[in-house]
């Protein structure tokens, strides 16, 4: 009976260890991937914002700087299932991101952009080759990337599954390159433990603009070429198991500089803070909690299985050894002593 029980324990132990290995090293990598058919919307809002508004007067664009605006910025992210890099079960997804920022009072579009890129489905880092990568920040002016070169390096959209307490490179669309997302501690949002990362871009030249002289204090000149400078402090709160950005906020500034001006001395064309609204944060918390629960079955449970399986294996081996020892003792005790008749030669 002991031998039967010992073999049963050994079998259960081996099964538990094998199942844990299967869940952790096969099932987890399959589940911990961003979907190919991604479709999401996030909304950021900000009040008391200064921004450049372009009105249409008699069919002609008229730029003017307004203060005290309330802006709403909506970001749409969709998966491009027709891209050649997209394969069922593959490791590359192709996403298209469209951002549109409008003045709530007038409905005038303050800023808009669209981009497409290929990302690793586990880390969400940009990868190449990528056939259809592009960036369009001015309508009709699309900057198409080279197929074998990463056009938008670093992370985009979210952080990796299993985000660590360290710094990451995250792509900044305005700068056109990745910036350091510095780990800045742990916090809690609606009972959810999150990592906080901060990205800081000092005043940086990002291009030139041909603008009316009156816009930058040069009333005697009909138009002037000014340098556009950009700076930002962007903070994101990330649920580390899933890598989902639960909350985001950015305080930014853009200014036009003409000859002789340094950053901080130019004409401010944008200044304000925008952050995810309550609905977006609530939706992200729910999504992070649901995804985290699914992934925990493939991260926490394998550990329990390995520990439990190891205990069962050890118990089975010990029981088997005691069973063999007991069998040996019974065999020795049951062997009768032979008595030879007296006087018999041996």
C-alpha cells in the first residue's frame, strides 16, 4: 500500500511541476502580448491653457494666440491587420495612432497628428523592418520611414509586461526621438499598485514656422521665419504586471523664437497641462485589473505548483524508501533458521 501511495505522490508531483513549467514558459508568453486587433480611445483634458488658434476669415487662415482655453485631446489607437508584418500568432503588431486636440468652446482643432509603426507585442518597442511606418503632423505632409530603419525608437502606447523599477526609453512624437522615462517610485490609484515614470524634455528646437510678423511682435514685417521650441514634463502611472498606462499627465510649453531671442524670451504659442479624464482612468484601471488577474494565473500559480510539486516528490521518495526498508525487514524476519541434526557432518 505504501508503494502505491508513494508512486501516486511522485506522479502528482511531476505533473504539478510540468504543468507549472508549461503555464509559465509556454502559455504566459502567448498571453502576454498586445492584441493585433487593438482598438482603444483615451481622452485628456486641460483648463486655463494658452494655445495658438487658427481661425478662417473670408476663406483665409488667421492665427491668433488665446489664453484661458479648455482643451480636449483624444487619442485613437487601432491595429492595422492588413500590414505585411502582421501574422496570426506572430510577435509584431502594427498600430496606427491618431491624436486630435480641440478647443472646447469653438471646436477649432488646435493640433492633430497621425502615425503608424511596428511594435514588439511583448515590449511594445518599435521594431523593423516595417513597411508602412510614417508620421504626419501637418496635414498632407507625411514623413515615411525607411523600411529597415526604426523611425520611432523606444516604447510607444504602453510599457512592457512585467515593467521593472528602472528607467525606460519612451518615444516623444514632438521631439522625434526617444526620451528617458525615469522611474520615480510607487503609488496607488483606486487600490491598484502602480509605478510612476517621469519624462522631462528641456527647451528643444523642433522646427521652423513661417508666421505673420504681428504674431511674434514684429508688426512691420508681413511674415517671418521663427524657430519653434518645445519643452515638457510628462508623467505616467503604469500597472507593472500588464504595462498598461493607467493615468497620464503632461505639462508642456511651445514658443516661437525670432533672431536674438533665447528660450524663455519668445512668443508662447502653447502652455498648459493636460491629463487623462476620470472615465479614461477608470477604464484603464478596470482593464489593468482584468488583464492582471488573467496573467497572475500564469505567473503566481506556476510558483505554487513548483513548490507543491517539489513537496509531493520529496514525500513520495521518502515514502518509497520507508516502504522498501519495511519490506526488507519483513523479508529478513520471515526467513526460518535451519537446524542441523546432531552428529551430522557438514
